[in-house]
C-alpha cells in the first residue's frame, strides 16, 4: 500500500498516512484517462455556433435574371451558397456535445488519476487547512511551504469560504470538494493538495 507524508500548513511533516492500494496504488490506465479527459472537454463545449442557411440570409427573394437566353448560368437567388454574401451550405448549427461515460470507466479513470499523482510524488496530504480570514497572502504562504508554487489543485472535504476566496486570485490554483473532482483537473494540476479528512472521504466513496 502507498505510504505518503502528512504535512501541516508550515510545510513540516507531522506523520505518515497509508493509502488504499486499490484507489491510490493501481497501474494508471492511459486509455481510460484519455477517454475521461476528452469526455470532460466535450461536455464543457457550449455548442452555440451557428451559421445562416440560404433561407435565413436576408434578401435574394427575386430571381436575378431570366432562366434562359442570357448566356449565363441559371440562378434562382443571389443568396445561394455559391454567391458572395449567400447562405452557408452544411454549416454548423447549435447542438449539444454532451455524452456520458459508463460508470465503471469513470471510476477507473478517477482511480488512475489518483494513482498517477501518488506515483509521481505530486500527492500532498495536509493535516488541516484552516485560515484565520480571507487572505490571499496567507494561502500563498501555505502553497510555497508545500512546494506548490505552480499549478495546484486544493481538495477539501467540506466547503470553506475562507480557503476558496483566498485561493481564487492566485494564478494556476483551483479549489474543489471531493464530490466535485474530475480527472481533467487532477491531471492538469502540477500538485494535488488534499486535506487528510478528504482522503478518508475518497476511500469511502471509491472503495
């Protein structure tokens, strides 16, 4: 079973914690991780792009010239796709890109993401994370003490407005609750910082 250090807010090691082998110690499945990331990004798409067809472009109600006898190609409307300022043929229309992955695939992807962070030594467990007030400077000090001076994902078990508001102005830092975690955010972060009681919650959910 993986064993990682537990730190306090000053970066001092306070002990060790043994992690579940079936959640934090599996061989990461790259194919499943890729599927989960593509699924997440697809679900983020708004799908609001839209082009005008020849029926939606204003004008073009009159036939530009008579059918025969002019020597020119027959035309029915100056808003046909081949005309400048004409409608778009087969262009994009509003649609939903959302789709769901099977539950077993989603669970395996999360376990693979957790295991990948543990294997790369980017999994940091905090004894607790309690700020006296909403202070960006205080949160920066905590992150620097933990060696998380780049992109970091801070995971909590319960919502803490002080931590959330103290982190939101720090570039590259994102906060999340256990029940809002996703594979993309985990893999996108250089450091995965999690409060100790949130680790227990994850093991309870994914066991």
